[in-house]
C-alpha cells in the first residue's frame, strides 16, 4: 500500500517554494517532479488564502471603520489593494503583462544563480536572505506599475478571499479584467527565466572535480576558481 512520504522527505530534494512560477521553472529544468507540481501549487494558494484571512481578522476593526465600513475595490478609499495587486489607471494590460514577465524572469534568474551548487552563489545558509534581498531589489525598481506581484499564489489567493469577504466580484473585473495578468504573466516569466538560465549558464557549467555538495561556502568556491 502506498504511503504518502513525510513532509521532510517531500521537500528535502526540492525546497519549499512559495511561488508557483518558481515551481514551474523547476519543473521545466527537471529539478521538480511534475507529479509534485500540483501539490506545491495547492499549498501555495492555500497559504496565501489563509494569510489573507489572518490579515483581515487582525485588522477587522480598521476595515469596518474606514470609508464608513464600505469595502471598496478601486478609487480613493479602496482597500482591496491591501490584499491583491491593481494596476495604475494608465497601465495597459499588455504593459502590465510585460512587467510581470520581466519581473518574474529576473526573480527566477536570481534564485537559480543563488541556489545553483555549481555557481559561486551565496554562502551556505545565506540563500534565503539573499533571495529576499533580490525580491526587495525587484520591488524597489519595478513596483510603480502594479506593486510587482510576481507570484500567482500571492495575488490570486488573496483576490479570491476578498471576493468572498465582501469586496465582491469587482475584484476580478477591475482594471479591465486585470486579475489574470499577475497569474499568467509570472508563469510565462518564470519559464522564460529558467530557459535563459539553462541556455546561458547551466548548459556551460564545467565538470568540477570537487563535489560542490561537500562544501558550499563562498570562500572555498572562490579558492577553487582561483586554483583552476
């Protein structure tokens, strides 16, 4: 009889992604089994939905008092943007889509460069911090258009919650039907970033005599490169 593996065994080879676009990129590169992809994505969406519920409960009184208790999607007193992304009024769907493709592609390129054991990357144990700083850099440079969602789960999960919590179906029609852009755009960008990394970097990795898993410190990697 098949027994579902423990969470630790399930995650140990592939990491705990929080972004479906990253998970899809790993599938394309053969670093994540296709059968595990739906499980990852379901967990990511459930996590984002639960997080939205927690935020709503924590600030319930604030939502109840702001704008006379009206839950508004767009406009001066809009609060739906607390949970999901909405574009600037002058932003077209095409420009927003390109924004998401570029932003998520940059994110995936950074992640792959950081976690690639054959790359210099980050010091062992510092990968999460460096990835977080990469996301911050992408946000600082690209957030003007629509808040750089670059994560379908982080956008669609909370959007579904707001639709159920009182903001209504306008969360899907606002911005000329904007909702699909931060879902499809990041997935396309994630695949594009994975393909670029594979063709430009991973495909050209030299065969190292030393097993990179033995020591992942940045100091030894630099020393190894200097010796070679």
